[in-house]
C-alpha cells in the first residue's frame, strides 16, 4: 500500500512539474535588456548593440527558462513533453537564421570583407544537433555560441576595436528579411495543412524554361498528421516569439534607415501581427476543427497571423529596396 501511494505521489509530482515546465517564457523589453547589458559592461550602446543583446537574451532563454532546455531530455517529466520542445525548436530556428545573418551580412561592409572571428564561432554552434543529450550536449554547444556573441558584443562597443562592426544598412536588413519571409511562408503552409487541402503544383509557374530534378504531382493532398498538429502550432508560436523580439531590436538599430524609407509603421505592423500569436491558449489542447465547422481550429488562426506578417514583410522588403 505504501509503495502504491509513493508511486501515485511521484506521478502527481511529475505531472505538476511538467505543467510548470510547459509554461512559455514571457516577452521582454529589448530596450531594457540592452540598457542593463550596457550598464553591466560599463559602455554606451552603439548601433547593433540592441540586436545582439536581444539575440543573446533569446538564446539564453532557451537554456534558462523553467525546466531548462527540454528538447534533449531523456527522463521524466521532460521526455513526455512535446509542446515546449517544439516551441524551443521554433525559437532556435530564428536564432540560427539571425546568427547567420550577423556573420554573413550585418557585420560585413561588403562581400569580400573578412568575417568576424567571434561570429564565425557563434553561428555553427547554434546549428548543433538540437536533441543531443551528452558528449557534447546541445546546451553546452549553445552556451559556447552565446559566449562568442558576448565576446562580439564587448568588442562591438569598444571604440578601440574597430574590427567588430554592425552595419545598419537597408540591403543588409533586406537579406535577413528574405530568410524570415521564407520561414514564415513555410510555417503558414504547414499550419494551413492541419485541415488538409488539395494543392496544385505551382513550383515552376512564371518561367517557361524552368525545370526541376524529378516530376512533381500536378494535384496532391497535403495534410498534417494529427499527432503533429500541436507540434507545428507550438513551433510557429516559438518562432513568432523570437522573431517579434528581434524585430523590436531592429526598430532600434535600424531606426534611421526605416524612417528614411518611411517604413517604420510597416515594421510595427509586422510586430503587432506576431504579438497576436502569443495570446493565451485557453483550451487544454490544440483544437483542429474544420475551417467553417463548429469547433475552433487553432492552427488556422495562427496561420492567419503568420500569413499577414509574411505579406507585410514582403511589402517591407520592397520599401527598403526603393531609393
């Protein structure tokens, strides 16, 4: 009897801990994070400081939130959780994309300039396997990436080290936004596939001489397996959470560029759409009702906000391309 009671208590404790670990981190003020970082370092924020400080904060949140990093957990209750690991992967994708943009474009004045030594370390660290639990663990590799970003930030704010730079130019911003647009477009398609739909193959449309490696089906059914619907939802939610913060930092560091292009309001509208994806989910599970049925379809609601943000990013990129 005592053994049975102990087992029940352990199960109950595991459930309660799992519920606590499943809570998503709150949003934070990118300006406050950058200010606190600058005060701790004893420096004045420079161009790019807010964006890099935000990337560090977003990356650190993956590792330091309740329960820590859960995607590679091998023991209860973490091994039984899938929503937060999916959220973590969405965040991680945005971290990977922005760290690549930093290394490839934002820190370089031209295509033939030398890449920053710290960013050359940080970017591949974040691309390490997200589910490795030992020798080395994902956490240890990501912390090494964060450490490299910290080193870059210190050098960035030091006028005695001009090798570390952040170039707030319209063309650099457009390059990153192109990656963002592609990511959001993919998420929107996956979310919309929750109810299943027939899709015509438009892969080669618009160019008569275009070719592809193997023939594709002209008309095909696309539907997300029911076991993956909540995973896709939370991946999109995590991706939108990280992206909203990075775009708020972009508003700070690219303020003059955006104002000159009369594009500040466009960026703010994108952020507003992404913020709407973070509303509280009151249902105990992600519902998958039909498009016009009696029950809600959380994936389609999420897809609506993601699609609107994606369309606004396309418009923003056009504005940035104009003289």
